[in-house]
């Protein structure tokens, strides 16, 4: 089979991706541009098809003319060509006239058409985006414990929200996981592809190839007997499959060595094997913090806060700006202080910020603590833009709101950072402040990050919470609200309980903006305490 010949050694397939700057997957706003481009392309394709249909219609008429002429002439070919007029016209038909026909045949405008739509095509995703989208889907599956079949049906948290995946779609997810050495997800999605293939009339994936991937992934997860059973299924369809024959002999030899036992016989008589398909987790992801992080993302309760009954909601006026319209403060935790201030940004303000930031969005980066360089990272998937107060009066107004709310100076604050999270967009547990070994992270004149104000500029249908794994606090995105916490204690030391994360966005679009406040210039606004631990 042609597909099998192309895949000479499935065990060593490596997915080589071209790195580009498109990164459509890392921001929902970029995917919206893809949909708009799709609409433009649809109209352009219809125009192109219309032009091609006209060209082909002319060629069809020429073909009909040739057919009619030849049938009439071949009734008495000798008599026809012996007529000098007919002979001349026949020669002319396939010399000067044929030049015109050949030009019409060659006049395929596909290259010109592709050139004309090149600007629109620049919005289209590439292989990196496909890989990023697949990785994001698998991340969501893990974080929110989504059932593979339900996800394949387009059902998220029990609600039909998307198109059902075909067997080919499931196979592609499994193949991409396989190419990354992720046999856990490869098994889940290859099995789903097989299930879907059983019901498909027009098969969208190759059963033999699917079983080939599934058998090897099963072996890599330590399930030798099951790998043999899948390989036998494959050989029952394609008995001449050389790699499967070799793999079966290898699996049987491995099993015999493991058991130190007899020659393998009929695989149907093999004793039952405990199915094993563990999710691959490195030491950190297998640890308590990451497990708590994922539980919080699923809105589970992880901590019993003894002061929970004292948490309050009240109107606050820390500054004259809020005397007439007080802040709606909801305290989420006392130490460290974490609060949410509701209705702080209006719809029009949010729309304007998005409008200004949209053209400037680039893949969000993190600072490498060793090199000090800004880098993209798999644990932070979003696009960001930085807006200065002088970019627009509205940005200065938002900064003023932060200053009045916090009672801290903005003299050393950073510019407003606007972020849009993409497919499964997230930011794994991290600190906003720089620790002792990272003191060079921020300029000396700024000092460390003292406080984090984060505006939520969209509601999120599911997921996307800001969570604090050390203390079990969850801040759910609420359009117009501001989350706020202090990263440093009064002594200037970082508060390690403020370690937090942005949960993956399950469905919806998450827009936020941050205005980080630094410690320099705050000496009188927030003086040191008498207790070093304060």
C-alpha cells in the first residue's frame, strides 16, 4: 500500500516544523482574522471558478467541433482530404488554429490567481500553528479531564459546542502526539480513530496505518500482549505487511524474555494483561503543586481557609476619584492581600484598549533568569502588546484608576500590558516578582514588582481562571473587573504564597491587561514594618 511505503519506519518518525512568526494558535484574535480571510478566499475562489468554467466551456465547444468534423469527414476520408479546400482547412486547423487552442489550454490562471490572493493567504495558519493547536487541545483534555470520545463528538463539559471530529481528524491528533513521543495521547486518539472508522462509510483514515501507530504506541507504554493483538489485527487486513511481521516477532521475543518462558503460541490464548497507559509527567508535573493547579482550574476546592468566613465585600473609597462612585471590593484572601474590584472598566474602554492593542500583538515572552533574554515558552501561550500612557488618553486614564485604587505611585510602573490568550491559552505557575537570584530581571531604578493589578477584559465561557496553588484562591475572569494582589511583603521580600497561574482557556476568548507596580518610590506609600516578617 502506498501509504505504508511512505512510512518506512514508524518508530522513528520525527515531526520537523518550520518556525515562523505567524503563531495563529497563540491568540484568539488571530484566529478571528483567519475566519475573515476564509470568507474573502471563498469569494475569490468563486470568481476564479467562474473564469475557469468559461475557459473550459470554450475548450468543450472546440472538442465538440473536432468530434463533429472528424465523424463527418471519416465517412469518406479520401474524398474529403482530396478536396484542396478541405485539405487546407485541415492543415490550418492543426497549425495556426491549434496555436490558439494550445494557448487557451495553457491559459490556466492559477499562478496569477495565487499571486493575487497572497496577501490574504498570509493570514492562514502554518504547520507550527497546527502543531500548537493540537498540543493545546491535548493540554485541555488533560487539565479539564475531558473524555476522548466526548471531545471527538465536539462536546465540552456536556455541551455540544463544536463539529464532530472525523476518524481522519482523530488520527491526525494521534499522529502528532506520536511524533512528539507522547504515546499516551497517541493511544487515546488512535483508538478513537479506529472506533470512528468502524462507522464511516467514506473512510477518512487508513485502518492499517492507524493500527500500525496504535500497536507501536501500545508497546511503548509497556503493553506487549496488547501490542501483539493490535499487530495481529493489522496482519489480518494486510498479511504482507513487512514491518508488522517484524514487529510481531520482536514483541513475542520481548515477551518471552520478560517472562523467561515458553515459545509464544496462538496470541488468542494469551493470558489477560493489565492495561497500562500512564500520562507522561515530568517530576514537576507529577508533583503536588501542578496537581493542585489543575484541580483549581477544574474549580475543585483544594484548601480549607480558616478565615473564609471573614472575607467580605464592601464599597471602598481609597482616593477622591472614588468618592462618588466607590470601588466594589471583594476580598479573596488576607495575607497575602488578594482582592477583586468589580466594574472598573466600561465596555467602551475595553473596546478601545483592544482596538489600540490589536495591531501590536506579538507572542508573549518570559525572561530567562540565566541569560536575562526574553524568550517564548511552551508554558506561556498568549500574545501581548505594551501600551504607554502617551499612546492614547484612555491608557493614561486606566493608569490613573490603578494609581487611585492602589494608593501607590506609578512613577516606576511598567507600561500597560495587553494579552489575548489563544487555543488553550495558559500560563503555568510562576511568580510576578524577581527572586534573589533574579535581581537583574528589573532595572535598578524600578526595583522589584510590588503589586499586580490585572484587568479582565472579557468573560470566558469555561476555564481561564487565575489560580494560586499555594493557598487555593481562584479568580474567575469577569469583564470589567480588576484582580489585585501584593507580591512583596513590607520587608521587601517576595511573598511566595503569591505564586499563581493562568488556567488554559477551555472555551471563549480571554483578554486581560496588567499594570505592574514596582517598589521604588513607594517608601512613603507603603513603608517598611517593624517586624521583618511583616
